């Protein structure tokens, strides 16, 4: 069955799973924009059958648990990170994971409360949410502010060249983070990226 409206981007989109492998239901998350696809998605009745073609990609956690994993993400780019983080927390392996998560304000931050809960239960996980537009925020914020910078990373990491980095989010964020890591001397082989375009 064809959707009631479409646009130049077509009738299909790629989504990252936000749910962990052990969770019963598949979960995706998206930012709602005023596009034909999102209007159809929003109006879709509960129980509508969807055709899925998956999975694709290789945005997965590295196997060497001695090397820290550092996620640099923003906005809805958090979806694959949530899945990876929940699964890593459930595993008995000890692995240091840091998540730097940039958003405009706390109320715009998907999964904020859930990630804060994981940080209280997983001693190997360091959660660093940062807000870039607190002037427009509806409430107070006591955490980091501003964009992720080399100085911010150095507050939490002794040597920026050691971890494996995972970049996910809008193309502008991924490009900026790659430039930051390149300037810090991080080997390109230690950087993995997933850009969110056309969502």
C-alpha cells in the first residue's frame, strides 16, 4: 500500500535501532519534522504493518575491552548509542565507556533520564551530556554547556589517542568531531562514524 503523500526523498528511510538486543520490542526514535514522510508516520494508526529491510551497517562496539570506547553524539544520533550502551551494561565484561552527548537544552535531549539511570548503575560508564543553547531552556542545568571541545574531552580522558571513537548524529556534528579528533592526533583507524542524513 502506498502512503497518502510522498516527496522527493521517497517513501523509505533508514533508522537505527534504539533498543538493545535483549529488549523484547524493536524501538526506533526520530525527530519529527514537517516532511511528507514524518506526517504520514505521525498519522499512521497503531498496528499498521510496515515493510522492513534490515539490518545494514557495522556501527558496533569493538571487541578489545581494554581499550575505552568514547561516543561523541548529538540529537537523535543517540539512537544506536542507546542500544550499544544498554547491551554493554548488561554484559559481564568490564569496559570503560564515555558518552559525550550534545543537545540544545535538557528538554530536547532524547533518553536523558534513561542514560542518567545507566550512569548510576554502571561504574564503567561516564555520561557527559552538554547543552549548547541554555538561554532558551525551560529549566536549570548544572552539567556541561557548550559544544564538545578538545578541552572538554581532556577533562575526562588522560590520553585522547587511546580510545576508539564512535561518532553519530547530523553530518555537521560528525564532520566537526572528526576534525577535532584529527587535530588531537587520533589515528583515523580509531574513528567510526554514522551520519544521520535525511531523517
